[in-house]
C-alpha cells in the first residue's frame, strides 16, 4: 500500500512539472510519447539544465601557477645606517641628551614660557598676596634645562609653555596645539641623528597617562591601560625610535605624498612613518 502511494505521489509531481513547462513554453518534448516527454522534462528540471535553442557558453577557469616552488630574493640594502651627524660615536649620556635637546629647543621653551607667563599675569586684574605670580621672574635657559632634566615640580612648571601661536593660524593637529612644536622638533631630530638598517618594525605604543585628556586611550590588554597612543617606527636591532605619530582619534591626519585619498588606515600609517627615509 505504501509503495503504490509513493508511485502515485511521484506521478503527480511529474505531471505537475510537465504542465508547468508546457504552459511557460520553456521547451517541448517533440515526441508523441507522453511518458517519454515527462521523463525528459523531469530529468531536465532535476539536473537544472535550461531547455532552449541557444548554445551553452562555458567559461574557462583560470589556472594559477604553483607558488610552492617560487623562491624569493632578498633585496640588497645599501646605506650607512646607524648614528648620523653629531650623534656619531657619542657615548656620554649627558652629551647624548644635549644632542637631542639642543639649545634651539631650549630657546623655544624659554621664549614661549616667558611669553605665556606675561600674558597670564597681565590678564589677572587682581593677584592674591601669597600667589607665586607675584614672585615670577623670566626664566633662563639654565633653569629650563634643570627643570626638564631633573623633572622638578617648581614654580616655573605653572607657566611652562611651548606654543603661543594663535589657533586661527595654526595648521597642524588641533588637539596637539600646545606641544606640537616640541613633537615636530623631536621627530625631525630623531630622523636626522640616526639612519635605521634594513630590519625595522612598526607598531603602536601606549605611554602611561592618567590625567584628563580628550585623546587618552584605554587598552585593557596593556600593562599601562590608560595613556597616549602612538604609532612608532623602530630599528629592530637597536630599538631606536626613528619616527612617531601621536594618535588623537578618528581625526588623526597622516600627511605624506605617498598616501592617496583611497588608501586604508594601515597603509597610511606605514607610509607616513617611512617617508622620511625613502
């Protein structure tokens, strides 16, 4: 009984398929034998063939070469890598510090700090009697070096400044306005004093900072979870920091002639860091 019901059900399916194909004029059996036409139509539907007078066009599948036997060739690196200019053969820590933090940068800090202090004092209509502002005197280059080298929190830190340029004429990252002259100076100094070798590495870094900062980042997997994120290019053997970019959020701009408008973020970071050494 079950077998006869199964055959009846299959016959109904074949009949329905035949009627559907006949009504839509997809194809005709071309034969007087109804059962034979039904079988052909059923097979056509099952295997998914299109019944038409047009010839089938087949696409050739491209054959890729076997890359397992491809042997790469390491490029020939030429260049006098290592310390450059006045940094060559310098082993004294104090002198190495002066090579980076030169009199030029000291003069910038002194000038901007004194200018900022004068602006703040003039802006106050009333200065409290015990305020340190009353005892303020213009700082000198030696005092500035002492504060920076020894990291002493003295009164000069209240007015220490690096940029008094008006924000309207400032064309660099807005969130780095106060310290951009120092960042730009150090970046160029790092690049001029050392030429990296063939093996370099690019990665992100997180400098510990728990203060209030709009672009402070939180990375839970790092030892210092809160801080300032930066992208850095270092030489693998010496770990020398060759160039860096401070990440200020989604509005971070990567300025380089190598980056096109459609370049992705990873490519923009790499090209911006290696551009000074191309």
